C-alpha cells in the first residue's frame, strides 16, 4: 500500500509548475523569458512500463523521457506510419522535485515530414496553455490491483515505482531533477476504462554500442523468459476487471517470470473473458486487422533489433 499512498499524495499535490511561453524554435531549446504562467503536472496514472516516470501537463498530452532515437523516429517517420502512433507535439525540459514538479519549460518544435498532427495543438503550440480551461483532471477514482502482491492502489503501481526512483545523476544542487521530455498525444484520454498491454518483441533486446556486461544482462533476460522461444514477453499490462470493478496490473518483473501458458492466460484476460465470447472475438479481429496493416508498411529503416508493441482499447461500450 505504500506505493499507492505515495502516488496518491503526488496526484493530489498543489505543487505548481512555471511554464515559460513563446519560446518556440526550429532547432534547440530557446528559453525566452517573456510571459509565463503556473500549471499543474502529475504522474500518468495508467503507466504500465518504462524506466522513468511519465508526466501529464493536461488531459490531452503526456510527457515521456527523451530518448534520441525515439524522438528522431517521431520527427522523421513517413506519413503512412503515423496512423499507428500517437501525435508528436514537441520537446520540453521538466524540473521535478520531491513534491512532484517545479517547472515545465515549453517545447521547441522541430519540423517533421511525417509528424502526425495533434487535434489539440495549433501551429506547434498547445492551445490549452493560457486558457482558464487548462487543467489536468484527477477526480476520476480508479482502483488498481497488483496481481502478484494483491495490494490495491489509486494508480497503476508501476507509475508509483517510477515516481520513487528518480536517478541521483539527474538531481541538481537544489534537490530538483532536470530532464528532457518529448510531448505526445494521450491516446487513452477518451477511454473510460483504458486497457493497456506492453509487449517486448524480438529475441535480440539490445542495440550496438553497449558494454559487454550490459549485453550479457540482456541476453540472460531473454534466455530465462518467453522471449527466447516465442520472441515475446509481457513488459507491462493493465486490464479492467468488471467483475471486481478494478484494474488488474502486471509489471515487467512479473511478466518476465511467466511461462508461456501463464502469459497466454493473461492475454486472454486482457482481451476479455470468457474465452471464445463474441466480445473477445471482436477484439481479436480488431487487433489482428491492425497488426496486418502494420506488417505491410516498411519499418526496417526505423526498427532494427527490438520492437515494442503497445495495445490499448476502451471498455466504455462494454461496461457502461
């Protein structure tokens, strides 16, 4: 219950962020000190995986830790891939302290040939900024259950775990964390009960240029999980259990321990039970059709050794 309490306090925090507006640039960060305002930033409560915390400046966007290769993918991807990705809305620098956050600096927006437009962004700016309607709503109450421990939380337990382990090397002299983030469209914002599945695909799970010790850790992880034989493992998951009115959550460590049959059973649960029901068949077909479309596009220029497949859907039509 500790992680739930910590994240709950963080979500309800009145900590404000200072947002510096009007520093749009075509290249690098340009922190012009013109007009600014205070906004609220909070953890993304539906985070199922990843090493670092995902933050929300509002209900429409998420802020994801910057990885150069990932950022380049969003900036340079061709338009025929955009249908499979969230909209890319730029880059920002976030300063995070122990209370959750202290400053959010508005992003630079780099021109992108294939960048998918965000329906809420106009001319590279976030229109919500500067409007009285700009808020991040956290009033909706959910219960998240860790399937391994049985503990209950007010957000996905993995989000709380990421919140608690800010790397020391990111700490500044005043105790704050300065980090670079990319801003993406929040694709689950319209879902009443967003169900999210993070699958780690492939048997080679490291790129070039890493040290030998780290490479051996990746190889060992592949050898002892379903990745070795089946080329896939669960890296994080949450699904809404209507029978108990709560989310069931699986983190990456538990996912690494699953046998093939256990993984398959969790996937059945994710797509809805009972097995073979019309509801499950409908979801299977929908995802299968989407994966076939994805298979037909040429991704070899962007994805080399490792692919992460994120699946999400809403149970809004099914449960209310």
